[in-house]
């Protein structure tokens, strides 16, 4: 499989190593030096993997649509445009795979978070809050993974109606505290507190390999498909 990597930072380099180790070739690497003129070269690829910045993700996705190649997107911080992109993808018969986190472990963590929230909804004496920690280079806060976790909690817990990226002042608010520390790959914690005890679940990434591997697996899986997909689609149809 011929892969274009859009966003050749630390994640892009990790994706390259894993893709090559799985027998794929990298035909294009897009970074800040060639980000304005690469559409023609995209046509040489079978699929693109996009890990760039919130400001450039949208144009990168549309460039892939223009080049008629599927794109796997890992950039977060552009979800206000997601419905627009989904509509364009459908109208143009293109292919988009998006996940806020490509780690298999994180996606299992999503399942645990959803199940625990269903249980905890019957015990309103517990208040829930979240913390996410990432490296100092991460541009968006809260993280896309934290937002996904928060949306699950809001869907399952009657007491919470919205999330805020600061300490909560109202009972219907879900607090997400974002911290940026050194080179931390990503830690997410969901905490339930009562007057007598605490229940918490945490996912801690040790490095970027899990994210990169999931993105490459998604790129392998998406070939030949049309539409908008995510990790639930992949995990329900694949064994690793």
C-alpha cells in the first residue's frame, strides 16, 4: 500500500516507521515546507494519513477528496466543521476515517467509560470530573479524546448537561482540567467523588506507538470503502 503522510511531525515519523515495518511504502510526506502544493503528488498514493494541526486539517481533508483518495484523520480541534466535512464526503462519494484517538487501548477505555457511566447514573451522590494531560506541543485543549469521553458521560449521566474546560461552578457542568507537561503522550482520568469514597478510571499512554499503529491499521482497513468511518466500525469488523 502506498501511503501519503500529511503532517510529518513526531506522530508522522512514528506512523512512517510502523507503516514501513508492515510492508507499506511512503510516497509523500507533507510538512510545513511543502504544505501549499502537494495535491498532484497525492494522486500517487492509495491512502493518506493526516496528523497535522487544527488550522490545516480541513484543507488537508478536502485536498484528499480532490485527489480522490481516502483519508485517515487523527488531528483534533476541528470538530465544529465535522458535519460539514461529512456532508461533503457523502456528496462527493469520498472516504473519511476519523478518530479522536487511534489507540486500541483508548477505544477499549471508551467502552469502560460508557459502561461505568451507565452504572453511576443511579448514584447521584457521586460527582464526576475529568483530567487530561498531554505534552506541551499539543495545540488544542481539551484533547479530542477528553471531549469524546465527556460526551459519553453527558449522554449517560442525567446530572451533566455540558462540559467546560475549567473547574465546574454548576452541578450540571462536567469539569475537564487540561494540563500540558513536558513530553507526556497522553493521560486521561475520569473521577467519581462522593463524601465517603472515590472511583476513578485512567488510561495512560507510554508512547505514541499505539496511536500510530491504530492509524496504520485504519488505513489498511479503509481501502475500497466509501463513506465516513471511525474506530467502532474498525473494531467491530477486525481482529488484531
